């Protein structure tokens, strides 16, 4: 088992209207903070989720759906409206000590739990690549007036400071 530190708490600019529902393209950039490693490819398969009521009427997010990394980003098409029910879900699967912000958010737009799979190269791997699987990862977005900060954590992650967590992977 190898541990990698995964950075989170990235910002996404708000492009929609604050009062009317619309689907938004919510993107989060995934970066490695472990020196010398590069992400060759990545996927995230949803195992559970919570979305504020009325913010995904077409069912764009579903259990079992897999999202692939594109240009170092995952994209999720969901509306943006915060609710405490999403926060409660997030806090159950990634409490304060298990997420990048080391706290509980006040209101979240959505939270997705699933398995993150990374294909890495570099570091001790050199030019070879190796696939690592991180179960129980949670990606969540919080809404605010000018930005939509992301929360990253998981059932086995531990906050280590500076918006970073350590998550065990195989």
C-alpha cells in the first residue's frame, strides 16, 4: 500500500445565475503534490451522492457512472444551489479531520462519493506507470457569491495541513 497526498480546495468561477436553475459545467482540477509524479489518466466512479433538490432534474449523476479526467479536470454537469442535506451527507462520509478544509461546510451544492483511480508515472516508477485505486473518495462543491470552492476527502483520508489530505490507495 502506497500513500499519496492529494491536494484539494480548488476554485471554480460562478458562471450561472444565482436565482434561476440552470445546469452548470462544474470542473475541478486534480493535482499531485507528491514530488516527481504525474497523473497520466484518472477516473472517478460514483458509488453514492447527494445533490440539492431540483439541481439535477435530468439525472446527469447516477450511481455507477464513471467520469474521466480531461485536461487535468473532472467535469460534472449539475445545478448550483446549496443545502444542508448535502452537507449532512458529506459530513457522514468525510468529517472534518478527513477532508482538505479540516472542517464541516455550512452548505454544499452537491457531494459525490466514489472510487478514484489514478494512473501515475514518474517518481520511483520512472518512465513506467502504475494504477492506484482510492475507494471512498468524496468530491463536493460549496457555493458562494463569487466562486465555488471544492472540498476533497474520504472515509480513509486524513487532513495533513495546507488544504491537503493523505488517502490510502492500492
